[in-house]
């Protein structure tokens, strides 16, 4: 299988997530694609996650939801995103992950596939066991999107401070599994995401896995494929509250109120039920969009909610 290497020209996370969706939905199943891109700072949660539980309420970063599963990830200019679009009949998760690990090893990084589809530093350095990549998948009608991150020179302090939110007492969402993140630049100071992307494409080409030594424009490829409208439609959906927050699986949180502890049931991102002493006093909350500060608002309320 030989991949056509592509590079997104932009760094808007919404545009790049929409680009992935459009490439996944291309007609035909004969072409395999390899996409690289870098996003502006943001947090991207998995399709089946609860962003209120995954993103710190003090974070000022944009939140986006992708179409694949997996956990929440922090993006910035030091994080290289890769995406494989593989015909369904040829998809092999382990082989594809081994391919990415092999390319990184060929560039001098001792990386091995590990738990939950991640890539981890191996060897005897102080960074052994550090996680450099998390992955997720989405099955389309003709192709499989198998994508992930590579921590190159990301702001790990901001990564840690942006993740972790409220603690539901019940949730149907998939929770992230914390890891020990590590940048590749810890092993090679001065390494940047753009340089690593170019090196990876060159490496894939030299090993016969990519059709050229340089990545072409993903946006131009999409336009030539007649899928630009699909990307625009995906973008419009992805910037909406209904997708980012309203797609959250059902959950319940406990909140203090003047009359006692209340249980707040949330469905589709909105308050669907209140249980506990004095719940009827807060009936005006029903149907309202859930927010981080709702518990604090209840605690301060006297009779009805503000």
C-alpha cells in the first residue's frame, strides 16, 4: 500500500477536523492518503466524551469534538497531527501503528507501540515510557480514518492545566486515561513539528510507502476531488454548540443547593432532570444548557435559580 502524502495549509482546528471528515468521505476506495497538519492551541475531545469532564473550567482554549473515539488531546504548534485514510479492506490497526513507529525509529527516536494504540518512548533514557502519541479511529463507508498526535515541542505545562474538569457521579461518556506525556524534543532539542513532518514524508517516500518525497496541498487535493463542499458542511456543524457540547453522552452531577444536595441529570448537553430536596424550586433550569458554573449558581441561589 502506497500513500499519497498531503499537508494542510492552515492551522485552524475546525478547518482541519472538517478536512479529515471530507477526506474520509471521498468516493472510491482505491487511494490511501497520509495527512499531516498542525493546529492552533485547542483541546479536542473524542466523539463519545464529556467535554465538561475532560476540559478544565479555567482553560481559555477553544474546545472541539472530532468524529473518532479516544480521549481528549491538547493541540498547539508543537504538536504534529497525522492521519491515515486506508481502504477498509486493507485496514490493519497494528500494522499502521507499527508503520508510524518504524518511521520515527528510522529518524532516530526509540518509539514503540503500546497500550490503547499509543506510541511510547522505549530504551534506557530518563524519558523511557513517556507517551508521544495517542491515536483514534473512525470507520467510513469506504475508508478508515486512523489518526493521532505526535508531541514534538508542545507546551506540556499548558497541556496539563487544560485537561481535567468536573467529576460526574454517573456518566455514559468515555473517560480519558491519563498518561505521562513527553516531547520528542526532549531527545533532540530544537526539533519542530514542521521539520518532523517533512522528515517523515521523506522517510515514507524512501521506504516506498509514499508516492513522493514532498507532501502536496490537502486543500488543493480536496478541491480537485470535488469534496470542498463536504468540508464546508462539516465545518459548519463542528463549530456549533449542538456538536461540541450537545453530543455529550448522558451524565449526572451532584450540586449543593440551599435546601440540600441535588442531582442534575444532563441529556444532550441540557438539564433534563433534578432530584433531591427542594428540586421543584429549581424547575426553571429544566431544558437549559448545562454549564460549568451551574453548581455554584445553585449554591448561591435563595429560592429559584438566577
